[in-house]
C-alpha cells in the first residue's frame, strides 16, 4: 500500500495586513519564492488526492488559505515555469512541464469518459 505524505501547508505572515495592496504582494521576493516553490507541491498533492483545489499557503495563521481551483492548475504551473526560467532552473522546468502533461492527459481522459457515457436520444 502506497502512503501519501501530507505536506505541511506553510503560513505566509503579512505585517501590517491593514492597507496591504496587491502590488505589495507581487513585488515581494519572499512571497514570490513561496508561491514558486509551494504551488507545484500543492498541485501535485491535490492531483494525487483527486481534489478540486490546491492549497498554497495559510494567511497569517488566520484559517484563511490561498487555494487554486483545479481549472487553473496548468496556468499556475506555467507561471512557475516562467519564474524558474528566470533562475535558470531547467530541471525544475522539465519536472513542471511533465506534471502539466500529466494533468492534461488526465483531463482528456475525464472528458472522453463523460462523452462516452452520455446518451444520444
């Protein structure tokens, strides 16, 4: 029996949180690294567990989480590839590309199964 190891969801601490703007987040190198590193892990874990969302991190230990719905996983991984290309992390780019292909392949199987199971009256 294969056991899935459950990833510990990291916490992102924003201080002060009042008055925080989206531009503050997109220019924060620490946050970008957290997103770049945790997004693929979260998506991979969610994919294996057949979840419909991937949890990236918790905000300020508040019980609020940054989740990515399944329909955006490929797009999120493509953005991670861009960030890894900047750092010339080509092996990670290849790993992420393989994960994208696996997601797409599974998505096509699901769509085909839905169409095969439909009745045409």
